[in-house]
C-alpha cells in the first residue's frame, strides 16, 4: 500500500518578514521533529517579495509554500492606516485560502495556524472541522493587551469605543504607560482599533495559542495564562519559543561585516539595527551617528534609508543609498572602530559573534529573542507596532536592556533621541553598574533558552503536546 499522507499543517503568514521568519521556524520544527507536512501560505501586496522568498528558500524542500492571489484594496480610505490595511488584506484573502485548502489538503489537514491579523482563518478551520490555532510572533503579554481591549468593549454599547486605562496593568507584566501600549491599541479613535476589538473577540474561538516566547522570559504572565486555561477562561497558550533562525547562510561568513567582526576584540562591538521596517528621521540619523562617535566604542551599524514622511517605519522595498544621509565625514572619522553597512546584516550571526557586546535595537520581537538567545544585552529604542511594549518587557520584566528616556516615545511624534543620550546609554551598557547587571541577566537568559530547547525543555515539551493533539485529530478524521 502507498505510504499514508503525513498530516498537513497549513500556516497563514500575515505580511512582513518579522511575521514570516518565526512562522517559518515553526514550520521547520513541525516537519523535522514532529513528522508533519507543512504548507506556508503568504499574501501578495504588502511585503517585499524578495525578502519573503529569501526567508522561504531557506526552508527544507518538504515545506510547501503558496502565495494567495492578490485582492483589491483600492476601495479603502486613504487614511485608514497600515494596520487596518493588513487586517483587511488578510480578511479578504480568506476565500482564496479556503479554495487552496479545499483543493490540496482536505482530509489530511491536522491544523490551520494563523497569526495576528489572520484570525478570520479560525472560522475557516471551524468550518472544515480542523483545529484552529493562533501563532503569536510576539510576547505572551501582547495577548493580555488584546484581551483587555475586548474586556473593555464587551458590555459597552455596540460601536462604542474606549481608550485603555493609563497605565495599563497586565498580569505578570510591568504596568504599561500610555506610550508603551502597542500601536493601534492606544487611541480608540484610530480606525485600526475596531479591527483589534474584532480580532480579540475571535480569540475565544481558537483551539490554542502558540507563542514565540519562553517561560523564563515572562514567567508571571505565563502563570496567569495557565490559570485561565485551567479555569476555562481562555484557550490554552503554549510557549514554544524562542524561534531563532539557524545561521546556515554560508554567504554570510563571507560578508564584509563578519570579516570585520573577526578582526575586533571579544566583547567590544555595539551592534546597531532597527529591523526590516524601522526608519529614523534624517535628523535622528545624524544624532545617532554623533552619539556613537561620542561613546568612543566600536560599532557595527545597519544603516537604512531614513523616513521622510514623519513615520518611524517604511514598508516594502526602498530605493536610494542610505549612506548618503550620514553626517559629513562620519565614516572617515570612525573608520578605525566603526563599520556602517547598508540595509542588511546577517543579524543572527552578528549577535552570536564573540566580538558583539551589545545591541542598540528597535526591540522587534525577533531581534529581541535573537539577542537574548545570544546573551547580548540591549539599548531599547522602540519605534512602532508593539516595540514599545517589548522594550518595557525587556527592561522591566526581563532586565536585559537599558532604555534612554527620549527613546520612550517611539520616534513617531518628532521626538529625537539626542546624541548625549545615545552616548550615555551605550557607555552605561558597555561599562556602567546598571550595564553590568543587565549583562549578567542576559547571560542567565541565554542559559534559560538552552534549557527550554534541551530534550526535556519546556518549549520542546509544549510543542510536542500541541503536535500530539494535532496527530490525534487526523487520526479521528480517517
Ligand atoms: N534582520 C536581519 N538583518 C538585518 C535586519 C533584520 O537578519 O539587517 C532579521 C532579524 O534577524 C530578525 C528580523 O530580520 O529575524 C526582524 O524581525 P524583528 O521582529 O526584529 O523586527 P521587524 O523587522 O519585524 O521590525
């Protein structure tokens, strides 16, 4: 007889490398360690296709990929905001997902996994009679924020919205000041707010949540969710992270940054990067450059094109040479101890390199986990999305970061972190008393990550628990 088809997991990734990268890692583990066939489904239109392709091409051939056909979005109001467009894109793509699933894996489907923005897929999963899970590529505390939004609105009159309290108290998380609440949750008049409320209302319909975090990073928040699952108040939440892309890219070793790092003394370099979407204003780039220069420390800076529209991010492919925006003579003056590279560095390798001592970071969750996994402490410099909240977790819960006061506001409102603050934060992290404590915490958490993935580690066991539930589903279908 032909070998039985392996059970299929269909994973829907919302646009953006920061969403796709950890989802791809989850796919890799499900195939390699749990015997599933996985199909990663992406959406056309809002992410850079070349970046998506680069992420997907690193996956084993046994992970199938599909891109859903484009959907029209031109009827949306121009000022609706990027988050709302994301929600609409995914919602409108569900019929295409239904057709894809019906045409390929029905009968052997073990689960449908969507991420934040993708929860309309939970209704599709229910319709097809397969488990529907949500993969959160961010902190467990983020789920608490969404829950609070829904709590605030259930009971209110339909269509009536309220701002979250300030500060926002969340179980096991530092109280969030208004500015640290994720974008889209901060102001109930923002068009995206209604989408967040809807998103949160769908959470109760999930069979479970997979979160790219680990017990020892957010221990009290994890406990709170465990209690809620036991009491039947919320679906089970499995901490299955951190997913960090293995550094298998051979070309990376040949890159200018790795060769440069090889020549630097151990623990001497400050790595500076704002992720795949973060963008500084031209003025902020100048202050950052001056601050790095003032700090006297060595640095490796991934320079991206500045933002010209006042927003702290830019999406899609960018054109132009970001180096043109550095201050006059900066590269020459710092050539003996600094390297600036345009747009991209092999970050996981950079963070794992012995020369790298600290990370000035936008606190994207993937970057944060990569830093923690390498034991590298951070200067938290959040820009947008849920990065301010991540910064609060890293600084106040995990204790692996210092945060310049001016970096608290996120940069979207024209606040510039002055050079003195940049230099002071770097110096503190590289030699100050607080910096020492943060370094020690980073080393402890690096060990905790290793434990989480050890044969009997918590993240490994959590994923196995989910996998065995999924296998049973297929068993019952057959
Ligand atoms: N990344 C990288 N090189 C760069 C910039 C980013 O390899 O120069 C990777 C980084 O390692 C991480 C991801 O891109 O895995 C960025 O995800 P994150 O959640 O940190 O931030 P986002 O880009 O979504 O803001």
